[in-house]
C-alpha cells in the first residue's frame, strides 16, 4: 500500500465550511483514516488535535504527522465508542472546539485486497476495520440461514436475501466460503436464478455492506 500522506479528504470543503472561521483550541478527529481532516485542522494556527482510529494500519500516516506537528497532535488506536474514557484519561480542562466524525471506510481499506472489503478484487473474507472479535469469514460460514437472511434483509435491503442465504448454506455443505469472489459469485448466482434485472455492483455492494456493518458492530 502506498502512503499518500497528503491526500485530500473527500469532505475537505465541508470541513472548512463547518469549522470556518477556525478557532484555536483542541479538536477531536474520531475517524483519522488517511489523516486528511486532521492535517487540515493542524494547518490552522494554534490548533491541537487528538485523532482516533480503530485501524492500526493507519498508524504509519499518524507517524508522519507526528514528525511535523509533534506537540499539537496525538494519535490513539481505539474505537470512538470509547471516546468518553479517552477524554477522561486525559483530564481535559477545556471543552473541544469540535468533534469530527467522517464515517465509513477509507479508500486505503477498500482498495487493499488483503483487507477483504471489496468484491471488485479477490481476497480472503475479512472486512475487519480493527479491534474486532469476528470476521466476515465467521459471519458467512457460521451463521444459520435465518440469521444470514435477516442481516442481508435488514442491513443490505436486498430483496433476494432469502435465496442468497440459502445458496450460501448449500455451498457450505461442499466447502467453506473463503474469498470475496466466492461470495460475490453466490450473490450473482441468486440474481441470475431470479432472472431479475440486476446491477452487478449494487447487488454485491449491498450484501457486502450488510456484512461489514455486523463484523464492525457499526450500529453499536
Ligand atoms: C472515511 S474514513 C476517514 C477519512 C479521514 N477523514 C481522512 O481525511 O482521511 C473512516 C475511518 O474511520 C475509521 N472508523 C470507522 N469506525 C470507527 C470507530 N468505531 N472507531 C474509530 N474509527 C473508526 C475507519 O477505520 C476509517 O479509517
């Protein structure tokens, strides 16, 4: 993975609009990612930032920023659901100017086949953002048909959820489902069987999204 340390965050303009005019003081970036938002804030005078990400792969980005802004920047690998404890431990004397959440996956996560998030590239079924107890492999290979159907239905809103769940269970009788492409092939088989007009990208994206939400406990 190449380190695009100066990559521009997708939301940079929105961040500027929301925070303008920038006030001096402490900011919290709850979703550090490639560090684009953090850098944007640090580029303004007299700002400090505590940045959090559950993914320890992004630690390398944080090290670069540390070199430049050592005394104004702290990086913590944790989930932002632990924010209250993180702030308590630091015994802050002032209320932060802003707490920022740029939710979702970063391109660094999606584009790396070894992370197993994407149906576009073949990789082991992982989909873990960091600090996880389970992986996509567990979901796809251990849950029963009813639970799979409910996950696809509820979080993927896919009308063929029942058939996709059924085909997964059938496949598991032969062998475990190990890769993103194996899972994508099952999803598309269900779509072809139903003879529905379907969009390959949307169909896989919805089911993958539902699994990512469970693996990473995104709602909780
Ligand atoms: C869309 S990216 C953020 C991109 C970032 N703003 C930038 O400018 O590069 C979302 C990041 O949030 C992280 N993340 C998602 N859920 C999290 C959670 N519950 N706690 C901490 N980090 C989380 C992901 O690991 C990912 O790196």
